[in-house]
C-alpha cells in the first residue's frame, strides 16, 4: 500500500494522531492495551501480534487494525528494525 494513500485514509477515518515508529530488531512488548484505536501500516520488517490466544504476523505493506483496550503482545522482526506508520483514534 502507498504510504501517502494510507496517511490520507487515516485522517478521513478520524485517526488524527499519526506517528512514524521504529522498533529495534527483536523487540518484544508484553501484554498491554491502548486507550485508543490503532491502524498501522508496516513499512519495513514485520510485527507479530498476539491476542486472545492466537497470533498473526503483519509484514511490509500490510495493515493492522486494533480496537482500544484490547490486551495484546507485540513481537518485532528478529533480523531487521521494523518501521510503521501508526494512526491513533481517541
């Protein structure tokens, strides 16, 4: 997906806070939640999201959507830093 198209879609859907995030290779974030909805585009690397006893890996070019207050874990690509465009809707 084109990054500029993704960014314009975020704004149109009410994701008014948009940040570029990069996580070092191998980063693991334990169980947590957010007080906002998340929609993100993986620009480089990958992210494995664990939620409700299952996991799914999102790779470069894929979009993840997660509702607020959903407990989850995050595991980032072991070999390269993972960069994402992250939209937050409060």
